[in-house]
C-alpha cells in the first residue's frame, strides 16, 4: 500500500501516524450534529427497507385474505346423440 501511495518508508509513516493519534486529545462527548459518512449508501438502504416493507405487507395481505367463493358455473349437459334408426330391410 505504501508503494502505491508513494511512501518510501511505510514503517516510519505508520509509527508517526500512531504517535499523532496517541497525542491528540479525544473528545469525551460526541459532536453536536451527527455526521453521516455515506449518505448515498444510506439512501439506498432506506429505499430498500421501504420497498421490502411494502412487499411484505402486500404478501401478508394476499396470504391472509379470505378466499373468495367462486361463482357457480353451469356445466353444459352432454348432448344426446340420436339413436340410429333401424335400416330398412329389403323385402323380396
């Protein structure tokens, strides 16, 4: 990582950075206004949560709705096939 950033002595940089953090005073109270570090990520998560809630509410409504009674249908009665008429017999 140090080579990518162009740091000649990575170990010296890490040691110096740690010393600065140790010497810096730490505030005992949080900042008065919270800071959102990734606002666009938060917007995606909030919208996803909103859509998931809508989806689960709709699914719950569909699954718990009483089943509608189907309207009775009249089945067509089978048509009668006419009985074949006896064929005339030839008389001598």
